[in-house]
C-alpha cells in the first residue's frame, strides 16, 4: 500500500506540475485526489460513483486514485463501466505520495467505516488541500463541517458529489497546516508516525 511518512512536512508549497504531467493532465483544471490502499473500506468505489454523478453535470475536472491493493482490478473495472477512463487516473503506490498530495485541489478521505485518525487526513490538511471527508470515527470530533472540511455520510455518493462540486469554490487556497500540527502538539499523533 501507499506509505507516506513525510508528506506533512513537505507537501505544502510543492510543485504540482510533475504529478499532473505524469498522469497526463495539461493545464490547471481541478484535480480531485484520493490517496490510500485499494481496499473495500477505503471508499474508492463510492468515490467513483460520486465522480460519475458529478461528470454528468458537465463540469471539467480530473481524478487521481493513488494506491494499490487487492481491490485494484475491481476499481479499474468500475472506472471503465462508468465511462470514466479519460477522467480518472489510477496511479500505483510507486508514486511519491508527497508529490501526489501537492497536486490535489480537493482531497478525499472517504472510508466506509472508522479508520482511526488517519495520517493521510492530516497530510491533506497540512498540505493545505481542500478536504471532503466521510463522517466516520473521530472525523466529526476533529473536523468541523464547513470550516476545515466538508463532511459527508459514509457510502452515499449523492452527498459526496455535491460536496466535491462545492469544495473548490468554498475552500480554495485555505491552509490547514496549523490545524494538523495542533494534533501533533496535543500528543494525539506522534510526529515520527506522520
């Protein structure tokens, strides 16, 4: 799976162009990203359903699913069946996660069940990414809907599609570095695990 030990220290301010070029994106269109192992509970299929709905609205955007795992073939098949092959890049875990996160305009954290306090979520926030997250586990305790993330019900593609569509306009450019480091300073996350 994807291991991203230092993204929280280095994603903010990193050049997004190399990753965007590597996945075939030219220009500055919005990139929605999801970093995580390809497993059922990580929510990639749910995210693809939401992306399919959003694509039907005619909006211009691309998606990067970054990771690997047992669910890889299922995700690739779902992407093809939904007609999203031109819009959704599936990127293996050999990709530098710091570079990938730096390129995301909107970062998705959409597990179907509690994943604890995910490092990936803190990395997104520290990198200043706009975040849309499932309302699972401790997420609603540490994120405030409409303030530092948009929270959606887990496994419901309709609300996720709506949140992704709103996200870029509402939160673009906001930095969450202080928010993520608050949890390190409070001792809730050890910096060496990030």
